C-alpha cells in the first residue's frame, strides 16, 4: 500500500530533509499543509507533534464509485495520525479544486506518508500501523451499502419475475429495471471493494 519499501527505508534513514504536503480536503476547508521533520510533524495549526508521541498510524483507501457513464466519486487514500494525547491529524490524497472537481495528489501523498511511517517506526519500532478503515466507519458503510445493494437487487428480480408472468414488459419498464440492475451492480462492486478495506494490523 503506502508502507515504505526496503529501498525507500534505506534512502529515508538518516535523512534530515524536510518534507511538506499541501492539500485542500473540501469546499469548507482551507488549504492545509503538513510538514515532516526529524523532530516530528507540524499540522495546519503550527503545533509540532513529536514523532515519539505518535501512538498509532492508520492507512486506508476510500473506494470510488464508477458507473457506465463514468466516475461518480474518485477513490482516495487516507492517513490518520493519532498521538498519545488523543490528538488526530488526517491527511487525504484528493485536493479540492471546485464543485465536483478534485485533483489526485497521490504522487506527493505517498512519499510523504512512506517517510512518516519509516521515521516514526525508527523512533518507535513497536508503533502499530493499521491498514483499513476504522471499525465503526467500515461497519456502517457495509451495513448501509450492503442493505441498499440487496434491496435494489431483490426489487429488480421481483419486478422482472412479475412482468414475465404477465408477459408484459414494455420498453419503459424494461429500461427502468435495467437501470436499477446497473445501479445494483455498481453498489455491489463498491461493497466488494469496501469489504477488502476492513481493519487489520500491518505485518511489517
């Protein structure tokens, strides 16, 4: 995923280079910058979070929504930093440009997060790095979208079965059922990808 490779660890080890990552999460949020130094990470509020006070890191991807008409929602990578004092810093790979427009900044996001993981684990080798969505988020998404997918699929199948018995499938009705089935397939794929995003502890 975003965990550093052996070569990246070797390149990062002993480096005093300062890295920065800038993005705008949403319409209501302002431009944010996080700066990583050998001492720690500084968030938008300017407060330094020392590397030794990082309690855990969580890395995961938010699946996007794709249909036959194109991409409805882009996928995004998330990094959540939790300190020993309960403070949380969240970084995302999508940069808000305008209504319905986002820029993928993974090329800047990935090296920044890889360096963060490497340096934080150098300070604390036992630092837990979690992969996958937070448990509550994952459960709520699976329940919501799983229920929608199941309900939409059942309604579509029952509609087709009922119309078949009546031997009366008009063009309009058939189009509506086909659209419902297409949406069910799209949601089903979203549920499948979300299932793979369940929380687990990184093995290395």
